[in-house]
C-alpha cells in the first residue's frame, strides 16, 4: 500500500491563497466560500475571525491568508438586507433608573457609530401581562435587526424563546449565565456587593443595613446574596430588621432610609442596591439632622455620574454600564456576521471609595 504524502504547510498555504485569488475574480466571497477553500467548517472560520484559541495555528494561518486574499470583511448590513430586516437595534428595558438607561444607550450608540444601524428604545413593564404580545407585534411590524435586553427583561426566558422562534437576534445582559456565550453579557453583581460589605467591615461597622432592589430583579438577589456572604465571612450577619426592599428609585431609597433611621437600633452604615436609592438615602439622613459619613456611612452601586456630584461624594460599586452597552451592541453585530463566540464576555464590578464612608463614631 502506498502511503499518502501530505503537502507541507508552505505548499498548503500557497495552494489556498491561489484558490482564493482565483475565486476573487468571480465575485464577493462569503464565510461559506472561505470555509470551502480552506477545507474547514464554517464554525472554524468563525472562530478564526473571533480570535478563538480553539483553532490550531496552522489552520488559523491558512484561513487568515484566504481572508486577506479575498479582502473579506463581515458585513452585518448585508445580512440584514438578506433576511429582510430593518437597520434598527432595539433596547428593550424595564428599569426604573433613568441614568442606567442613558448610560446603556450611550454605549450602544458608541458601537453603532460607524454603521448604518439606528437605536430605537422600547420601554416595557414586566408587570403588564400583555407586554410579550406587544413585543411580538413590535418585532413583526418593525423587523428589528436585533435586540439588547438589560435586566430585568433579560431574565425572561419565555420572551427570549419567542425571539428565537421569530428569528430575531438578541443579547442578554444579566448577573447570571442565562444563555449561550454569543447571546450573553455577564455581570458579577454578587462580587461587587461583596466588595461593599468588605469595605464597611474593614472600617469597623457592625450594624450595617441593606436597601435592596425589587424582588422581581435577579440583580437584587445577586447583590443581596454577595453582600450577605461577605458579611458572614467577616463574622457578621445581615440583620433582617435592617433589610428593606426598594424599587431602584430615588423615592424608594428615601422611604427605605427613613424606616431604617427609626429602627430599634439605627445602623451606622447602609449599602443601597443602586445609586438612585443611595441618593434618596442621603436626603433622608439629612432630613433627620444627621451627617454623612459621621453618623451614617452610605455605599451605592453602579457608579453613575451622580455619585461623584453628591456631597460628600458617594462611595459606590462601579458597574461599567456604558461599556456593557457597547459590548452588547458589538456582540449583536458579531452574531449577524456569523461569528460564533466560545467564551462569554463578562464585567466584574469594583468598589470606588469616596467620602461617604468612614469608621463609625468612636472608632475613627
């Protein structure tokens, strides 16, 4: 039996480039054409485009050489036209924090700046039983190119199933892994909340309160869970009497803080689940004739622009919302280009210490 002699890499590479050059004379190449010339799967080509480490160096070099020879560039606009979709990217949100929504918009617009796509806002209320039907009508009428879903809309699995059934691309932003990597932006809210707890414990606080977000938001559970875990690691416990639910709004933060100030034992520190509620807590403390941080230390979450404008400036956990929006829009464009992502994009919050926290009275 005669043993087959495989061509060496240089010969293989030259043959692939020659085939690509010949193909180039006949028209514009697609990702399928690249796969055929390289004698690999479409998935492998996607991995090369996405710089995945799961491709052998030899294969990567061949595919990249073919791409360079063909002058190929992923074209999501062309795919949108082929699928008879519009150039609209929808931001579907049910978030009571206006600053969160504004920052998310800015990030998405950053990513769409050099494209033909336009951003359209679609606020919804998850407490409305008819909202899935209204969104179905929206996508059928407007045929959006894709949708970006921040919390808590991102946590609705049935809604995402409806999008898939209607062949609508989407990206979910959530504090837990809810979908495949190509459809997810993962935030580690629990770790950010844990950093807040560690900071307050390091200052010497023992009577620490928490104003958490709505029970219907996964992020509220993640932040409360991370905060509680870190307190326990420091030998402290989250007192149920010092735990109040808010609505991620200024007014709910103010009302929750008023309740805490008249608790059986007034807390010396408060962790609010977002900056909107922390701002409301500021007002409640000042209305009571108390000082920040002398009488009460306050920590927020998100690091929205208001955090640095308050007096004293707010210690908060920075969640890069604008960057998250930018990454979500870029991921949506990747989907359109046929790029298959193996690893999830994630963001880890970090605490930003400012003047709203200090050691409790008598410990300074």
